[in-house]
C-alpha cells in the first residue's frame, strides 16, 4: 500500500510475507481490543521477518480502546 496526499493505492506484491496469520487474527487486531503481539504470544501469529510484529502491532493501535455499551449494564433494546 502506498499513500500520498490523501490518495492511496493498494497492489499485490511479490515480496515475501512479514507475518503468518489467519483472517480471524487479522480481524481481531483490526476491530481492536487485542494486539497482534498478544496473539503471537499465544502462538496464533508467526513473525517471518524480524521487527515486523512490533511495527504492525503499533500500526493497528488507536488512541482509544474499543468500547461496546452492551451486556447487562447497557441492555440492547
């Protein structure tokens, strides 16, 4: 992916992968609440290039943790 002045282009690459993970782990990191580093510690993500896990974990972090006001304290009506 390349971005410049508000425009982004995403293209297939022939470069080797930096991480090995499934769509489930990628989705968990994308939605927030867990990190790829914690999933790697659980054996669910494999780092294939040194330093890649730390960079990707940082890239998926946000200023705020996700919050869902559901459950017993906030019932869905």
